[in-house]
C-alpha cells in the first residue's frame, strides 16, 4: 500500500487538472451518499430512528 502525505497528494491533484476534476467528482458523489444515508437514518422529527420508537 502506497502512503502519500496529504500535502504531497494535494499538490499532485492540484497540478493535474483532470485528476483534480475526477477527485472532485468522487468527493461530491461520496458527500451525496453520506447525506442520503444520514437522511434515511434520521426520523422526520429529527431524532435518530433508533430513538423514535
């Protein structure tokens, strides 16, 4: 497994427009997935579904 320091990875991504765009798409997609999962887990009252019963 290759481990790259975050600052080095950030420099690589920023210097490669296509990679930056692809990473942005991945981040946006994951953000949408997490948001949907949180929304599905939270009851309409705003309480977590496990506490709503």
